[in-house]
């Protein structure tokens, strides 16, 4: 399998220009570079009219996309551009021809079609299947980074040999070239072609902070005038979460993963315990559970559940995390909390500092706002900018010197399942930052009808069913960042 490198950036931040500068630098270093780029076309007024696909090795160009009305046939269309399927086939032919013999291949760019398995997906797979030493440089739009990496590199991806974010400084470009040249001279990774996991050359602190900021800015821009979350932002969801915690007929995959690793004598710190979805099972498996939960509404439901189930070995602590009082436990557990954290590094480092033996973070392969992105786009008319998910958190942990393991869990079917269409409407209003109103509610209901699966019992759920990941590390594995 070929090695890979990454160029990422937001729409309009110059990924293609950056990619072409890197091609020039790599050629100056004596490397043959082939592949393809998307060349923008403009009319006399400077309006974007389409794209051509250009092969780097020969300059051959073919029409890729033109601005126009979505066609009635099966040609793909994205953002007012209609794509020519013959161009995708031509890209694969270039790779089967002389392009595939170049030590460096640039594929620009990986967008929405590719992340969904269409477009240049076939060319990406052909390139990555080439033998080492080959480096495939993927140019990926930032908001599609996770789905693209997950689709083409698997659930536990090999780290890129180099990574760069547009816009980039000349020094960063030189470092990218140095890493690519070094990877080719090394002739690949270990015996199985996998390299040691690093932070990938990106500052994941910055990546996560930027993702959160961009997602929040988008929500603020599209929110209804007068929309505001309550002081306790979890209050509108607490009752629904509590019903789900009580209704669970069996332990989920997270509980089963924990069951094999907890000891009967353990003290477990459950950070962001919510309404007790996991605290109730942790209490069965461990000697003592300390449930940290800052939301009054969630905490009230948690305490009610503990009384109902007569859990006497759970202590509820009304604090945010990191806690004002230093706490320690054999095992620290945190599920589906990281998405909403404004400053992730100190949050994660505090989890690690509290753990005597094992630290466990559960989060979605896609964050909740990305799972519900089809509804957002149907109602607001633009793609949802995602919060950090499992891949970003995984890389951040490694950058912090916390060498976490990464395990994908079996699919579960209840996290985004609503009791009824009305229940989904109420929940989605808040996620969409919209106020109740006939026109608004009608738009949301149309999205629910079109984007959800509707079950015989009246409930409905988003498809595809999202998957969760467990990130974990032990105290003795920590290394300097």
C-alpha cells in the first residue's frame, strides 16, 4: 500500500494553488510528480463557470464540471455544478497509465462526491493500492477530512507522512516537502507498511479549536433572531435522555467493552455522567462510582434514577470538569462530552491526571452535529460545519503525549432515535437554533419525513446509524508530548 500525505483547508483558501507550489518544490527536489488537479474556469466578469481536470504529468485536460441546473439524468451535481462522469474515468486511466509509475501522486481535490463514495473515489483507491515507495498526496476540504480519511484509509488509519493546512507559510511548505522526500528515501514504514503514529504534522489543538469556532459561528449566523439556549443548555434534552437511560433493555457496546476491563474493587470517575446512562452499569461493575455532572436538569434525572434503582455506591458531584477539587480514581470514563468542550487540551489532560490505571473517552466517529447534517442542510440550505469527532480527538491525544488506542464499536440504534415525529421536531429545533413557528416547523417536518427512517411504533431515526469509538490509554503508557 502507498503512503499518503494530506493537504487540507476550507473552501476558497487556496488548496489547489498550495498543491501546485508543493509540486514545484518536489520537482526541484528531483522527484517525478504526477496525478491531477481541478483547474477553475471563469467568464469575462470573473464568475466561476466550471472546472477542468488537468493531468500534472502531461498537461492533458478534460472537462470535469460546468455550472448549470441539476440534470434529469444520473450525472452527479454538487453546489450548482454538473459533473461529467467521463472525467472520473479518465483520471483512473491516467493512474493505470504512466501516472501510476510516479513516486509522488497528487489528487486534487477530495470533496463531497468522494466522501460519499463517488467522484474520484475509484482513482483514490487505485492510487492508495500502489506499492511502497509511493506517496499519494490527497487534497481534502477541511469539513470533509474525517469522512474522506475514514472511507479511504479505514477505521484505524495509518498516519500521513506529511500534512499541511492551507494557507501555509513557506517554512511549513518546506517541512512538508522534506517529510515526503524522507518517506520516499526510507522506502516506507515497518514490515506491514504502517508508520509509527504521530500527530500527523498538524497542530491538533488548533484544528479542534478552529472546528469548534467555525461551527459556532455558523450556528450563530443562521440562528433565528431571538433564539437563545437556556442557562442550563441541557435542560430541554434532559427528560428525553432520562427516558432513554431507563428504557435501555440491555447494556450497549460501550458497557460490554468496559465489562472486560473493570475490576470489582475499582473506583470509577464518570465525567459528564448526564442522566445516568452509564453510571447505572458502572455501579454494577465497580465498587464505587463518582458521577460528575454540572447540568442541574441532567443531575436531577440522574439522582432520580439512582433512587429508583437503589444504587447506593454512586456519589453525584455537581461540578464542571476540570473539577475545582482534585479527584482521582482507578478508572476515568467520559462518554459523548468532548464535542461541547471549548478548550480540549486541559480537559483531556485533567482526565489523564485523575486516572490511576485506565482512562476511557467515548465519542462518535462523527460528532452529533455531523450525524444530523442532512437535516441541517435541508433546512438551512448549506452544509453543517462539524465539531471535532473521534479522529480529531485521537490525534490530539497523541499530540498531548497520551498514546490512546482506537477501537470502533458495533453500531447502536438509539442515540438518534426519537419517540415520535413531534419529539424529533422539538429536539431538532434546538439543534438547528430555530424558534417554533408554522413555517419553520413545516421545514423541519419535511426534513424529518425525507431524511429519517420511520418505525412501526411511531419512532423515527436518522440513517445511516452512526458508530462510536473508544479511545483509551493507561497511566504507564504516557510519553512526553
